[in-house]
């Protein structure tokens, strides 16, 4: 596919550092910069789940944090909770809880979700109290800003910024249209 000369490209490519659903070696790659408290990200969440279901093993989905703290006061803390869960091998389980309960992201509820998904609660609370994952979240924000992200959700399909509405059919079409000819 010919890429328009003004297309915004991803500056920090998806790697094993990212939270990935599917195989890093999959031929199609979808990256989301998101905010757990953003209502538009909440609307995009089931769309992404549908794309993942439909493309299955063909898709590498990666999620990066881009909390808009000025508009969403719980977004940074929710990102910290996701990272704390990730440190215990349960990033995606917490990711689901946060998006399915977007209106309940205070510390008490974050702790409740941690217990629900089977985290070591003491370690989880300690990680949040120490802000152990702030640097990682800031790295995600910086990589997004460097790629032209200004709001959430922002998607990149196969490294190219996706500028259309988040709909399963159009996302899948864009993924297939921009897929590398010979894989990665």
C-alpha cells in the first residue's frame, strides 16, 4: 500500500516492553494510546475486543497509557493500577476491570478490582503508594506525544495513525490494507 506523505507514523515501535495481546509476530498490528477514564476509550473498548476476536491469531494488539489528567482525575491512578497488576502477570485482567467500571476508579475500587482478579493485595497497595510505575506511564505518554497523539483513544494500524472512527469493520479494513507485504 502507498502511504500518504502526510500520514503520522508511530515513532516508538511496538516491542516486548509493551502490553501485548496476541503474538508480537502477528502480521497485523493495532496499537491504542488510551485513558481508562476517557468515555471515548470506553466506547472503543468493545470495538477493540471485537477486532481482536475477529482477527484472532492474525493480530498483535498493544496498549499504551495516555492519561489525560486535566480532564480525568482518576486516569493516572488507574494506569498505575494496570501496571501494578501487570507486575503480577495480570495486566489484561485489570485492563478489563478498569474499562468495564470506568465510573468507579477511586482507590477503594482499584483495591477491590485487585482482590477480584487475585492480586497480592499488599504488594498492589505498596506499588500504588510508591508510585512504582509512574516512569513507565510517562514513557508511554512521551512516545505518544512524539507520534502526534493529542487525545484518546488514538490508534495506530501497522504503525500508521488511524484517522477514522473506531469501528470494527473500518479498523479491520485499515489493518489489512496497510499490512506489510512480506510480514515483519
